[in-house]
């Protein structure tokens, strides 16, 4: 059995997508393999769960497109008050 990896991030934290995130079928109203979240776009963690097969943390992150499931490798913590690209604060800067 693979050991459980403890979550690095917590509910409520602001994060940015490290890479572009594409539709893997979770958004049936969007094009298959279509872009959901651009790299650098800001979001907020709304739930922390567990990917059972790999025993790794899985984060539900609310982005402009909706809630997207992300692995730790796909997101990074934003410093308090920081704006990521694609966020309203970054657009007005």
C-alpha cells in the first residue's frame, strides 16, 4: 500500500495554476481537451480531498470557469495580496 501524503495546502488559500489546465471530461459542456484555466490564473481552494488510487491530496479549486480538481503539482500558493495573471486585480494593475 502507498503511504498517504499529507496536504501541503489548506481550504481557503489563494493559489495559481502552475500550468494550463485542460478539460479531462469533467466539464461536459466544454470542448474535450479544451482549455479551462490558463497558467497563472488565480483561484481559491474550496475543498481538500484524497485521490484514492495514488493516495495523494486532491484540491478542488474555484477558478473563473468553475471548480476544478487539481493535484499539488498543478497549483502554487499565492502570497497574501498577490494577483496572478488572469485575475481582476492583475488586469487593473
